[in-house]
């Protein structure tokens, strides 16, 4: 039996090693491709600049280059794709990412510096290049790399205006930090969003549903919900029961945040937030702080997700120095940037 366990561990270690090697190869191929495309883009731009009539010369240049490369290498070198390579160079030639990498690694070759700068796949950069503002693009690039977002998740986070939601709740200093470091979590309010965008649940905006149905859908789409919550969250349980004075209470959803080192309790409300809901969450948080959390863990955070709320009522109900309990709206469809600003303001 011991020998059998040893064999399983032995095979598992080799499989893990091969999977890691495969991932490294894919990552290296992606980086080499993006660096190569960046260099092709540079050569196209410099060749265009040598043309007398730039606009006409540029169009003809791409057509001719596309025909030659397609004949030589096959698919992947259409005029549109060559234009994307050109855009990649123009977008990143003066980016803060390249400037930072250059200053940190002066002894490295230009090619190695570019590989250090480009950590994502070509498909990721096709999305990033279409973000007009440098600070916003840098934020999504950092977060996609740091959190290993797929192309689909990057598109979803951009569509849900993650950057806008964070920017509108932060001061100028913190906004600059977003573009330089991504989302830095130092205190409970850093993980809070308002609103949360739950379009992945599939509920129409005006549909009728119960809190139990909302909870069921969140659990069935838990991976998506964790991504919307943000960095460091792990799922603990649903309808988690605790008892005192012979009464039973249940917390809708319980998470733990590894970065903040604390429990995060979430209560779901499909209607308008009431002051009783805040009082109930205060009781939940107090119980966890006194009877559940360990001595080396930080104070529990409570989040009430509701369809509607009045900020004044929240502020008056909670203590002035409140740093543990938060109320946030949730939206079931992706709002436009203008509509989102209106909601937050």
C-alpha cells in the first residue's frame, strides 16, 4: 500500500513538471510572437516615414507586404493584422511599462527588455491596444498579468468598467497608483466595489427573482463571482449557520480574503436596503470577530449586496469610524460608462 502511494506521488510530480514546462513553452512562444510583431510594427512605421506621400505609401506598403508574407508564411499576415502590429508599436513605444523595464534592466538587450515588458498573449494586446487612455490600459495590463486573466476575462472586466468603478471611488493619489501598480489591497475598503456587475448570472434587468434564486445563481457561477469580487478571495460556504441564545442565524455567503487575512460575509437583498439589514450584518460581523476569527486574523468585513440603497441612511446607521461594514448595489446588466458614472455619483 505504501509503495502504491509512493507511485502515485512519483507520477504526480512528473505530470506536474511536464505541465509546468508546457505552460512555460506556451508563455515563451507568446512573448516571442508579441516581441516580433512589435519589431515588425516598428519597421513598418519607419518605412512609412521614409515615404514621400505617407498615407498612400503606407496603404500600398501594407498591401505589398501582406502579399509577400502570406505567400512565404501562410495565414496571419493580412493587411488588418499588419496594421495591428503597427498599432502595437505606436501604442507601446513610449509606454510607462517599457520605460520602467528599461530603467530597471539597463544591461539587458533590447529584445530581452521587450520580453520582460510583454507578459501577455497577442490576443490580450489586441484588446489593450484599443483602450485609448494610457492609465486605463496600463491598469488592465497589470491586472491581467498579475491575476492570469484569460482573454475572455480581460474583455469582461473591461466591458464591466472595472477601472472606472475603482477610479470613481478613489482620490487622485490612488488613481495614479492604479495605473502604476494595479489594485493594491491594504485595507477592507480597497476590495469594495459599488456597484458590483453580475451580468454573468443571466438574469434580465427587470426579471422577478428571490434572494434564494440569486444565491443559487451566484453559487453556480462561483468562479465568475470570485473574479468580480477581486483579488485574494476564497469561498468558505453558503447559508453558514451559527447559534447563540438558542436562536439560529445564517450568513448567505462566507468568503475569506487571503490578502486582508479576514473573513468576508456577504448578505444578499433583492430590494431596497433597510437599516435593519445593516444592524443584522453588524451582529454577524461581531459574532465572527468574537467567536470565529483567530487571534492573528484581522477584523471581519461585512458586505450587503442590494438592488437599491440610500447612502445617507447607511452613513447614519453605521458608526462614524466604520471600517468593517459596507453596502453596495449590484447591476444585472453591463451599463454604459455614462450610466455607470451616474449610478455611482
